[in-house]
């Protein structure tokens, strides 16, 4: 459900209505019965930061374990060389 804002073209009354996205827009004012128009308002959705990337989230499972194994192998190989 979304909140839609309407304004009456006759009396100037503005009001909000909870509606499903699939519902048709309202056509008449709840006060005077005049024609209404749906307004476009600012959203409360804000994105912050540099963005969303696959690397922003820790992967659990096989990928994480295999990266640990390769790190262990490279460190053990470097110790053998010394």
C-alpha cells in the first residue's frame, strides 16, 4: 500500500489516501465532491554512500572458505622458501 496525495481543483482541499498501486486514482473530493488531481511529492527514500556493490556484503560458505585456504597456502609456501 502507498500513500497518495490529492488536491481538489474546486475547493483547494488537499488530503492523503492509502491505496494499492493497482487501484484507480480518486476522481472526486471527499469534502465538496469536486474534481481532484493526484500530486507528486517528495519521497522519503534516500541513498547514502558510494553505492551498492557485491563486495559490500560478506559471502558465507564456499567462496569465503576457499579464499582462506589460498591465503594459508601462500603464507606456508613463503615460509618454506626461507
